[in-house]
C-alpha cells in the first residue's frame, strides 16, 4: 500500500449520511440523522436549522451551552447511545485560537462530528545512519486500538491547556519524559483528516512535534496506556507504515509527515506535493 493510500484511509467519509450541527452562526459539527431526531426531542436545548440542527439561540454563552450539553450527553449515556466517559472535556471550536463556544465530554465529540484537536510527538535519536524512532505499543487493556503501535507520545487536547503544556503532561504520563526534556519538543505544524467511524465523524486536527532525544534516555510506560517502547531504525518504521496496518490509523499520517520533513523518504516532486497536500485536507 502506498503512503497516499494510508492517508486516503483516514479520509473516508460520506457527508450525505449526516446533517449539519450549528452553534450560533457557526456550523461546528455533523450528526447522523437518527441521533439528530433524538436530539430534537430536547426542545429546550436544540432547535431545527434546516437541513440540520442547532443549539437553541437562548443558550447564548459558554456556561449555559456547556451545562445544557452536559445534561444531554449524560442522558444519552444512560440510554446507551454514547459510551466511554473519560471525565475530560474538549473545546467546541473551529479554531483553537478562538474562544470556545462551549465544552463537551470527550466521549461525545465524534457523535456530534465536532472538530477534535490533539498532540502527537515523534521522539527520535540521531545516529550516524540516520534517525531512529521510539515506537510504543498500546496496552492490550486499552479500550481503543489495543496492542497497536502508536506515536511516541500522543493525546487529545483538553480544554484549558495550551498545546505545549498538554504535550508535557502526556510525555510525563505516558512515557516518563521529564518536563525539561519534553519542553525541547519542536512544533512542526498541523495535519488534518476526516474519518467516518462507528460513533460518528472525526474531523480532526493534530499538532505535530519532534523531539530529538539523547541516546542515554529511554522512555518507559508509566500510566498503563502503553505496554512498551522500542527504538527502531527509520527504515523499519517506513516499511511498517507502508506495508502493514500495525500502527493506529492516524499515527500513519504523523509518521509520513515526519518522513517527508526529515527526507527519510524522497518521492518525486509531484508525489511529494500530493502527499503534503493530502496531509492538510480541508475539513468539512
């Protein structure tokens, strides 16, 4: 399978199976019709907005919207329509630089087709034969993608934290990377993808970071999210991304971006341009 195929696999969706969801004047998400019909029954929270659904205009500020949405999500959880509460809230916004419209429990984000943000860091060691990459394996007890390979450190972006502070937290919790080292990570840009999933739509934005790590340091599992870490030569990582489905699906994109930026792979200019464009698709 080519790298373009890997990227395309993260961008498989059909918006004809969804209706738009608005907050105020902004279209912020996409909801499956069956869920939209159930949401319409919360008459003090949602209102029709042909051809979709909107938060009621009376909910005009962050606090009132967040309280109303939390009540709806808890009801949907009790009905078995939403599962996996993490007691972690995400900002509802089309741009992290803009004030959030409200906050929502992480487990409900895809059900509402909201833009989710996260941080992924590729930790590597520079050697004479090129970069070697720290590759973790997710714990078999994980509720999502158990046992798969992952980015060196990754995590969703909760409300109230900056990207770098979130990365520092994830470095400490997942890999035992001390703050002084984690803060040396270099922001390299964002990648975007939109994938349809059983729980809804995932129009996601990943903030990518690189961290060159000293040869003497070894990341280690701390919080149980990861089972182990192994240091792989870049060529092995390239082959694994290209030829297998061993990595969690969106980590493939992070690694392809890393391969291109570090000239680990050097496709012809036209193919390189297509890959770079495909990593930054326009989100619906």
